[in-house]
C-alpha cells in the first residue's frame, strides 16, 4: 500500500478517536475520508456519463448485457471477485418477459468479520431510442441523462464507494458484497430470490436508490401487489336472445363492487381496481370480462389476509353459471423498519451532521416499493434505502437529473457507514 494511503488510514483512525471523545453528533468530518470522497467527484461524474450512454430498458437484453459488462469491468479493476449472472430462478409475473436482464455480483474479502451488502439496479423504464432526447449533460449543479436518477447514479455510487475504500486502504470488513440487477423496474422477477438469499446473512444492506430531493434515508417501503380477476360467462345475441347468455360484465361489476370495503387505509392496506375490459361488440352479451387491481400494504401478512378475503368473496356470485377466477401477485413485499435499521440510519444521520447537513430518517412507508424489500424478507441485520444521490424526474418525460453537490456527501456517508460498522462503532443489536 502506498505511503500516502497508509497516512490516510492512520489519519482516519486518529480522527475517529477524537470523534469518540467529543461525541459523534458534534464531530468534524473525518478529513481523510472526506478528501477521498472529493477525489471521486469527477470520476463518478464520468462513470455516470458512461452508464447513461448505454440504453438499458428492462426488456433491452442487448443493452443490459453491454452495461453489465461495463459494470463488471469496473468492479474487477477494484480487485473484486466478479461474475455476471443470467437469472435462472425466475418468478413468473403477469408481465415477465421470457428472458430477463443479467445481474452483476461482486465480492470483496476483508480482514474483519462484518458482512455488508450494496445494491442498485441498472435497468430503466425507457424504450430504446429515447436516449437522444435525454443525453448526459451538465448544467450548473445538475447532471442530466436518461435513467441517471433511477438508478444509474446508484450503480456509480457503489463503484466509487468501493474505489474510495480501496484508495484509503480500508479492508476491515469481513466481506463487501455488491449486487447490481437488470430487472428492478419489472419487479425483479429474476433477481428477487438472489437478493433475498444474499441479504439474509448480512449485518447491513444499503440500497442506493436515489434519496429524492431531500436526501432522506428510508427504512420502510410499501409492498406492491396486483390482483387479476377473470370472469367467464356465455355469449348470446344481445337483442334476439339475451337470456341465452351469461353476462360476464354483470358478474365482473358485482365482484368488483363487493370488494370495495377490503381496503384499510388506516393500516396502510389499499386495494383499488384500475383496469377493466369486457365484450367484443355492442350487440353480443359478453362472455368474458377481466379487471386488474393495484394493492399496497405495509406488512407482509396483510397481503396474505387480503388474498384470502378476496378468494372468499368471489364465491358469492351474482350469476351462478359464471366462472370467476382470481390471481394475486405479490410483486414486491413491503420493507418493514427494524430496530437494527433504525440504529444504523440514526448513525448515518449523525455522520451527515459532521458535514453540517440535515437528514431525516423515515421509518413509515411513504411511496412505492424497492429491491431493499427483497433484502429485508429474511434479513438478520439492518436494511437502509435511499443511499443514492438527490435528484428528480425519474419515470417521466421531464429532464431527469441528479444534484452534483450531493456526490461528495453521499460517498462520504456510504464509506463512513461501512467503516464504522466494520469497526463495531454502530450498535447493531
């Protein structure tokens, strides 16, 4: 290790002792770590430019493979043991394509005992050809680009957090696991089981979705479910012989209306029917009708109870001859806040105070789900979401951007969290 890196590592240790003496909340930034984060600012901008330059919609396998190769190359250059995984254990959802995008899995072995995992995703919601309308560019303190906020900044942040630690010569973790998947925007059908398996044995999992406009850390996210209702009736001439048919539209309307009291908003459980279709032409009694509902929950068990209640309701039919089928999917489980997660996130907020920056820790779900929830299903340690840069414009035709001035603070935060957990300076239990 070069002498400058040795000096940086010693500087970190000495400063950390001083921090412990005066109290973390009032400490100054650890100079060696902050300087290393500053040194990664321009390289991270360059990496975001390179990532944005490769279109990678969730069903664009060619683009995802190209991007996975680039990410794998960067992680190998940082001395990681890297593999590109083609998902085989796929959970088939209603919209799952035949093939899903690859995962990049990297392992960095250290000298300590703590296991820490960093996750992000490289796929986007955009169609191929849209990059020309949102190319990478910098205007003031904003970096723009297709998919830059969700979630190519997260991929870049992980790469440069690992680079920062390497520059400091820090390897006091037991293992540092990186997983970048290519199917998050379609509910991670190929990556979910891998995320859960790897996440189960970690002391901490950090997910690098963007921190929104305010940079808050999130410990809870909504679970996302979907219900698919199919009614099979019998067609007949609507004018000459309507009584000969079994009107699937009538039965569908009955089924939807009798489920209108299953939501429990006060408990965070929501069921809303959003799509419906019936019939083929005006003068034929419809023999088939379908509807879809969006479901949200704050607790894993609530989805099970909701599905059971729906299956009980569909037995009560308006038209006895109609056939009613229900399919219920848990597209993404909820992430529930734990005491371990609260302790780790609180420590992160104190680290941010060293930089004179405010940070809230949100332990009640306020929005949609993320891959952090799959990590949390069997987790024994903390799971923290929102480690990425601040930004705006994801999933829209508006110009998507990230705030450049959050690069250094976010890299500093991620590195310090890893270092402090590795050195048993965060109360995990």
